[in-house]
């Protein structure tokens, strides 16, 4: 085993690929329930994963339920309780479309951080169009406000965060979203760069895409080009707002990197080293483990213990391949760790130093 290899820092349970939205940026919703439902890990399978992770990583680490839409799995609460009992901290992402009947359950659960996706605030149509379902804005906003009210009434510590993709269509919504967060005392907001919708969930790989000679699709490059000037202005404003105390989770380093990216996406390939191989541990609904979501799985938790997979030859090979990868998903939040759940401050400090070194060529 490589002596320098640390334990993973960002653990994701994609508990289902199923989803009720039809986001224009994502392909997950094309999964048919009938094709996958019998193949998903069971509640007991996930509990075993949690148990094994706890034995390996000790108490106090965070993991995040994602997907697909994680709240489509009704055992999310049972799994959260189980994780909590083992001393593991639970976060979740959600599109908030079908959780209206679950508000009180969420408040009573050990979920400590809930990241609700919201792509607009002044113009509901922008959010609805990006999510492919009319009424999704109303539901996401209701979830944010109702959960906040319940959280305050019940005096619990649930962190309520907003997750927003920066799109050509929502550029003028970005600053109002931050103002909304501050005005309503939402815990914080996290911006995500728009990624290629096929590679975003590794679908490119299934079609034979090679990460080593990836070419950004022309349509996506055109989108970045069209928005670049205004995007840089807005990111400058975000930096100012963050300095002034608005709760923007993205690090200054990531915001700076976004500006470099919008000026010329290709510069990022040499400037930012993708670190997913030494930090990420993503488990898909069928038990496959990926360090990089655009490469083949490195193992399956049904066959091997999580720790064995992390140190396996497959994982070492994946880490080696990340070094010469030519994809742009290194700009996503999973490569700017401390951002995402924003809990572990010593870890954030470490990551910040590292990104600073990458940006200044001092590594
Ligand atoms: C894949 S979703 C899973 C959780 C849940 N279904 C949701 O939408 O919040 C996680 C996050 O990825 C974002 N996302 C979707 N497509 C994206 C893309 N092409 N590039 C970057 N982020 C994307 C979503 O907006 C969401 O905030
Ligand atoms: S981004 Fe989330 S809500 Fe949208 S299709 Fe993908 S998994 Fe579903
Ligand atoms: S940039 Fe990182 S996450 Fe994206 S394909 Fe390359 S190694 Fe994987």
C-alpha cells in the first residue's frame, strides 16, 4: 500500500439513479425504475457499507446521500439513523420536488445538512426550464422556507444550503440568489460550474469516451463563450460579496479558477490537478465504487470491503490515469472539497493551501 495515500475525504452514496425531474443539464432521469429497482443495494447492504466504513474511517466522518433523487428511497431515514448511531455525520442533496410530506421527518432525523438545488430566485421559469418540470421552483422554495421555519421552531441544527449551477440562462439570478440567502438567513449557497451533461454522470464512459483525449462538445464550448464576459463580472462580484460576509461556500481559489476557466477553459487542464483519486469515494446504487466518475468502477462493495477497494490495484491505476486526464470536470465542486459540506475547517484550510499552490504554479 502507498504510505502517502490518505483516507477518502468526500464520500457519496448515490442511493438511486431514479429521479422525477427532467433536468436539461443531467441524464440521470432517463433511468427507468423498472430496469434498476431490483439491482439497487438493499437497506441491509447499505447498512453493511456504513458499518465497514465506520470500522475503517472511525467516527465523525461525513457522507452525502445523492443520486438521482435520494428521497425517492424511503429508507433514507433508516439509513441516516443507522449512520448516526455509528457516529457518522449525514448530509443530503435534493431537488426538493417530492419532499413536502417529509419536512417534519427531515427535521427529526439525524440529517445535519441538506443541500437544495435552486437555479433562480426572481424568475421561476428559469429554474423550471432548467429542471424540466413546471412547478419545481415553487416546491424548492417552499422546502427551503418551510424547513427553515420548522428548524427554528424545533431548535435543531439542520444546515439548509442552496446548490446552484451557473448557466447562461441564470447569470442575472446569481447575485439575487446570494442576497436571498443572506436576507433569509439560509446557511449558505454553493455554485457549481455547468459540466458536460453526458460526462456529468459518467455516461460518456459508457459510450467509450476516453478521459485522456476528451474533447469538449462544441455546443458546450459555445455556451461558455457566450456567457464568459458576464460570468467573470459576476464571479468578481461574488468574491466581493464573500469578502463582505455573505455565506458563499465556494473557496476564493475555486472562484478564481472559475474566472480562468471562463477566459479560456483549456488553461484549466494544466493549471488544476484533479485530485479525485485521493479524496473521492462514490458508491453508486448497485455498489460500484468510483474515485473518478468518468472512469470504470474500481470495485464493488458487495464483493470487497471499502478499504480493500481504496488500496486495490484498480484504484492505483485510476489514480495514475487521473494524472493525464483531459476533462474539465476538475472544475466541479468535488475537486474543491471543503466547499461542499463546509464543515471540517481544518480540512478546508489544507485544501485551500493546495489549490493556491496549483494556481500559482508552486506545487
Ligand atoms: C445530480 S444532482 C443529485 C441530487 C438531486 N437530484 C438534485 O438535483 O439536487 C446533484 C447536483 O448536480 C447538479 N447538476 C446537474 N447537472 C449538472 C451539470 N451538468 N453540471 C453541473 N452540475 C449539475 C444539480 O443541479 C444538483 O445540484
Ligand atoms: S440533476 Fe438531480 S434532479 Fe436533475 S435529473 Fe439529475 S438527479 Fe434528477
Ligand atoms: S477531471 Fe478528474 S473527475 Fe473529471 S474525468 Fe478527469 S480525473 Fe475524473
